[in-house]
C-alpha cells in the first residue's frame, strides 16, 4: 500500500481515520499509468499520477488540451481502466462506474427523451428510492440551479447553459461521494460561462461536496479551486500542486486581486516552460 | 424577407408559405392528374383497352364492393402485409439493437446477415412454395424474408449511432448494464425505429404483390393477375390505386405514431 494519508493512523495494520486530525481523504489516486495500445504502437497518456482530494475540497486539474486530464477523470469515474496503479474513493478501490462518483460531461448528455424533471430523477429511479423522496430531492436541486419553472421542458428546448445546469442538478441529486466535472462550461459563451461558474460556487457553498474539476481555463481554475493540480502533457504528469487561499464566497471580482494574479503567473510559467 | 409578397415567397428557396396554400397545392396535384387522365381517355386519345376511363374504374369498384369481393381481397393482402411486417419487426428490432450494441452479437450475425440481405427474396419464392405450399403462410414468409434482414441492418446502424456520452452519463448515475439497454438504448433508438418501420412497410406492400402474382387465390395482386387474363384494365388500375391508398394510410399512421411517441425528438 502507498504512503499514509494525512489525518490517518494505523492500529494493528488497519487504517482508521484519526479524530480531530484534519479533513479525511475522499479521493486517492495512486501512481496511475494509462497506456493506449493498438497493434505495435502504444501511446502513454498518463504516467505515475498521484493526487488526493480531501472531503468537501474543490480540486481543479488545469492543463493544455491533450494532456490527459480528461482521461484521469474518466479513470476516476470508472469509464476507463488504468494500465497501472489504483484509485480509491473513501478508501474503497474503484472497479467500474458507480453512483458514488457523479459526473458532468463537456458534451450535453441530458437524455433527450426525458423532460428536465425526469432527467434529474434518472439516478434516483435506478437506485429505487421511494417516489415521495425522489420528488423532494428533484425539486430541491431544480431550485438550486434555478430551473424549477422548466421542470416539464424537453432538453431540446433549453439553452446550452441551462442543459449544463440540469446536468449538475442530475449529478448532485444522486448525492455522490465526489462530483467529477469534465470542462462542463467549455462549450458555453463567455457570459454564460461566468454566470455558470458563480452558480456552481453558490451550489457548492450550500451543499458540502467533494469536487474534482477539469479545465484548460486558468482563470476558471483559480476562481473555483481550493487546490490546483497543474498538468502537462505527452505523457501526462502533474507538474505542480498549488493551494488557493482566496477567501470565500468568491465572485469574478477576485481576478483583480494580487494573490489571484500571483497564482496565475505561476501557472502560466509552468505551462509556458513546458511548451519550450 | 418579412415583407416579401406571397409570389416572391414562393420563388425564394426555403421560404415558408401559408398552410392553406400547402393544402391546396397537395389537392391540386391530384386534380391535375385526374384531369389529364380524363382528357386522354374520354377524348379517345388512348384506347380504353390500355387505359380505362375514371368512370370505368369507379364502376368496377362499385360492382366489386357490391358483391363483397373487394373487401375480401383488400383484407387478404393487408393481413399478409400485417403478419409478415409485425413478425419481422418483432424479431428484428430487439435483435438489431443487440447487434448494434454488443460486439459478439455483431461478429456472430454480420457475416450471415450481409450474405442474406443481398439475396433477392423473389429467388426464394419457388422454394417457399415447395416447402410451405401456396397458403397464406407462404406469402407471409415471402414478406418476412423480404424485409427482415434489411430491418436488422438498419436497426443495428441506428443503435450503433446512439451517443456513447449518453451511455457513460447513465453509468455514472448508477445504471447497470441492463439499465443501459432498457433505459438508454431502447428509448434512444425509438425515433429511428419508427422511421425504419415507415420505410420497410412500403417494401412489404411490394413483396405482397409479388407473392400474390405467383401463388394466391385472393388479394389485390391476385385480382390484378386475373384481370390481366380477362383484359380488365379497369380492375388492374383499381388494384394499383388501392395499394397506393393503403400505403398512404399506413404512412400517415407511422407519421402520427412518430409525432405522438417521440415528440421529444422532432
């Protein structure tokens, strides 16, 4: 087994979370490697990646396109299998996809044959929750993303931003241990993008949740994150880990603050250094 | 283009026109066809042994409705189409979805299906008569073999086209493999399946006539053949017209079904 996490002690070889010893580790990615091979050729997408996300932490992976950051998210979701290493969520080794790891995708993935309400209810139905409880949860999360008036609309009637709001509500309604977000605002225009970032911060503020968010947008990363993992590509490795100590609640105003600019400069330095 | 005159709208590519005009144009085309038909027949331009007059076809219809034989023949053909079509669809739809989604099912079925679907079903008719005889079962078999393999390939394509993102999203929401089939693949395929049924229903009507021309003692294809022997061109026209009309009705049915069941897709 790998190194001991912060806030854990062993007693007789059994790992037990320590009392009063800081936040628990929710996601533990250990020495993950991912190699795609077809015939004679093989491409190493990820090499020896390790990272931890603490419970209720907002972690962001930022990196250029093609660096393998989305693959890392798919591995965590269980939609891809690693070539080496292992991923643990709440100390359970993951083996395939499951409702404990919710995901919001870059592409629009609402089920077009279900209206907004039924989309949010989808996971709850698969888990066979009683109808009254399902309705209560659906209503709560639709209110959280400000779409209660659109409960009966078809996905094709919604704008891109609204569809991603439903996707966020759908993932959160399932109450996953961790929410994985794969450039969820990547396809949106910059105005919508700003308001979606704010909405996500608000929702995350009301509902304590562990988040692993992937983006190539440095401003977005700093605005959202408690901790940033900077990735560089081919093969994908984690170049640096940065902590963001900007106070919350945050608004897009923070882009003018010195701490924000310092972090931004540092990330740009790392990514620029990789290019040359 | 908002202020363009109606005439200009009609001459502008893709410009919309008023509903009433759409309807009138649709009726108008039939009036033109019937008028031309009447013109060349009543004037004696074309001899009635080749092309019957509208009144001759109508009176053939009246007399055949009178002795009840027309209903019997319509029902006989429609029954064969319906049985063959439903049987084929009932097997091809689930099997095609599996074939498009499970690699093993595809590997197993592809070589056979792609061989079978290039064989013209007409080549099998003598064999079917030897095996099954000349009853309704034989005609149903002709339709089944005529459309089954085509349906299978079309549905496999439809299910292969279902977005992997939807399947992934479903897994991350806690769906099991069985849920992915019933709660993602089936509903996602539905619009395509209904469109496919609309198309293959037309083919079923083609094959029923072929089957009836060879071996039958009732049905619209059969009365055409019998009419040919008696030089009753009016009956042949009546039979062709009725097949067209029945095709139009089933087509509208599938259009309505598509609208009703998959209003989410449009």
